[in-house]
C-alpha cells in the first residue's frame, strides 16, 4: 500500500495562519470601507425618499409647493401610471411629468399624442435626450449645467414676474420653431423653454430644483413654480413608476410602434455608481502598491558593523524557519557542502554542483558504507524540521568522511 505524503509547507505554499497574517490588514480596510459605504447610504437614503413627491416633506420632496397651490384653489392629484395621467389630461388641467426620461419610447409617444390634443399645459422636468425629442418635436436637449440664480431675459409674464430664479440642468435648443419662448439662458441656451401648441403649451424646465422643499423659498422660485403649475384649476402630478403595466408590456416584447431605446448600458447606470467604481479601482491600485513592498531590485550595502559568522548564520536560519523555507535552507546546506568537498576529491568548482560529475568522485573516495551520496547531496526537500536537522547531520558526516579518507 502506497502512503501518500502531504506536500511540505514552504515559502511558496503558505500555511493558513500565515495567509491570515498577511491579508488581515487588507481585509480590515475592506471591511471598514464597506461599513462606511453602508452607513453613508443609510444616512442619505432618507434624503432621497419621496423625491419630487408632492406628499413628501423631505428636503427633496415637493409638499411645500403642493400646499401653496391648494391654498390658491388648485387641486393636486398624484398619479403613478400613464393611463391615469392621460385620462385626466384636458384644457383645464396642468400635467406635470416628474421624470420623463424614465418613460419608455412607447409611453413617450402615447403621452405626446394625448397632450397634443388636450389644449392644456404640460410641464416636463429635466427632460433629457432620451425623451425630449419624442415628447416635443423640434426641440433638442443639449449639455447640462449647474443650477444657479439666473435672470429671465424673456417676455414670458410668469418669468418676468418671478424675477431671478434658480435654474440650470439641461439646455434646450429649438430647430427654428416660431412658437417658442426661451427664458433663463445659460451659455446662450435657455434652461426654460415654453412651446405653444394650439390652445395649450408645453413647458420644458431643465432642472426640477426650484420645486424642492428646501429651495422653494429662494429667490423667485416659489413665484415661478406657482405661476407655471397654477395656470389651470387642476394639476395632475405624474410620478412615473416601474410597476406601470404600460412599461411592462413594452419591456415584455410588445413592439407596438417599433420604437426602441437608444440608451446604452452605461447611460442607465446612476452617476454615483460610476464614481464609486472609480474610487474602488483607485483603492485597489493603492493597496497593490502598498503590498508590493519592493519597487525595484535588491541593493547590496556594506554593513556598518562587523557581525560574527555564527550570528549571521543563526539569524538567517531563524528567517528560514519563520518562513518555513526548508527548501531554501536545504539547498543552501547542500550547495555549501558540495563547494567544500569538490576540491578535496579533484572536482573543479564549475562541476561541483553537477550530479553526474560529483557523485562518482565522492563514491570512489568513501571507504565506509553510509548514507547514499546522491540522496544526501541532491535529494528531495525535507518534509519537516526534524528531517532538515537530520540532513544537516548527514552532510556533516559525509564531509568529515571525505576529508579523512
């Protein structure tokens, strides 16, 4: 029966406790990073709850403007499906679409077909390239800019009465449309664009920030919001939802009008996740540099003090033992023995480490039968510390026999 011997643990194959010692620092740093991310996400999750929801009192909610509209006799009705939004559109209604970019192409086409004939007002908040071309033909969404206080610089009564307002976000450009009013320009392009459509109109607002609870009281934000949303007695506040059956029908393969979404996978990833991935990649590079330890070849330096050979040998042996490098220790012992006995048996230093040349010469010189010279001088790696000590004794005995023969 053949006995299977486990491979010895050397510097190339580390023991579990050595792997733990070498990686615990990196694992601790990773744990701290994950905990910090979870804590930050938890703290900020409350701020994002109810974003642009007229029922939410959070800083990013819009309950303040909804209450002000109700005080002025405007009814506010919140809907989350396209069918509800289109069913209530009419000449006496303002339809506010909170996130038009979340609508599928088929939903956008259906919404536009309804608003074109409703003779009411449609307000689109932060409509970007994925939606503005379908919802308002002849209008393009250009680059985005920061939200800042800007002057109206237009003839729209609501904008002139409000004065300076905090606007920004998307900049809009119309392709030669005559029935448009451009307000609050930034870099030569408006951040608020009103497009007249018969008896009704559509208002494109580049950023929804002026409707947030924490910004409504700044500058003329409240005045502009009330005039844009309160021009009709009824306000339908449409918050697109992923549970809308009209969106599910298109995603399930109902091609309908054959429209398709031109957005790539990267466009669908939130901007915060991209920054987070970049930070994790940078942290990984810094961790790799930290763990590299050596960034170049070893440099030999003269020791500042004299160290006895016994102390140097003992220190080197302790390092080998700490790293479980029995392979290197055995190779060092055997190489030193071969180098010392080669001149004694007439073998040149060049052939001292050749088994084919050294072993016949050693065997011819030995007068007693002892350990196999081949196994002692060119044998396998010792399996444990006891075997390494035994190998050292065998090498010492072999060298002594060669010298006395």
